[in-house]
C-alpha cells in the first residue's frame, strides 16, 4: 500500500509541475485532471474513500465543466478553433495518457484485492462534514467566494457589446422624401404595375 501511495504522490507532483509549466490552457487542464485524480487515489489509500470520491467527482468533474463554461463565455471564435486543432496533436496526449495509465493500474490493484489502508482507519462522510463545516467552515466559505469571483471575472472578460452596423442617415429633408416617394409611385403606375 505504501508503494501505491508514493507512486500516486509522484504522479500528482509530476502532473502538477507539468500543469504549471504548460503554455496552453488545454494542455494545462489535461495535467490538472491527472493531478486531481492522483490526489483522489491518495485519499483512498489513506482511508478516506468518500473524500476520494468527492475529489474525483467535484474537483476533476467540476473543473472540466467550469473550464468549458469559461471557454464558451469568452467565445473566441474561429481563430481559436484552428489554434486548438494545432495544439491537440497526438503527441500532446502522450504525457497525460502515461500518467493516467499509472493511476488506472493502481486503481485496478486497489479494487481487486487490497482493502487495507496506510493509515489503518477509515474516514466516513460524517467525519468529513464535521471537519469541513466545523473548524474549517470559514475556509470553505472563502473558497466558495473565490470561485464566485473567478466566475464573475470570466464573465466580464468574455463580455462583448454587440454593435449594429451604422447606416448613413437620410440627408434629404422631409419634403424631398415625400417628392421621391411620389415620383416612385407615379413611375410605377405609368408602367402599369400595382404598388400596395
């Protein structure tokens, strides 16, 4: 079990470093997901399966959704689609795929036979809730406010006013417009066409 703990820790550290050093947001997101999943394995090995499930579902899942919402709100257009096609070459997936493969092997090993944990005690949902909303309640609330501020900031970054094309105002006077309309009606009636 300790070997799995250290391997998952190494994957977490390596993927986090790779996430910070990537220049493109999509690449960084791939490594961030691997990092969060390896932290979930760390929680599971330490005897907190509920915290591991929260880590995988809330953090890895919600961060992907939040990232998609931010990309949709920014609405960067066709240029971004072409740029992403250039970024997402098959070689880009090699690093995250290798690290995720290591995590998959560890999960299969844990599920197939190893039930013992490194810490020796299991932490259930009740203990997690008491810890989060007991002494750390202010930290949880501050984290939620920080996420809200990030969402509002992303909205303001992506907000663009839609402008209507400016048409040239008619420079003719009212009488000139009436005369032009009368001439149009007369011309069409001379041709025998009907103007409604």
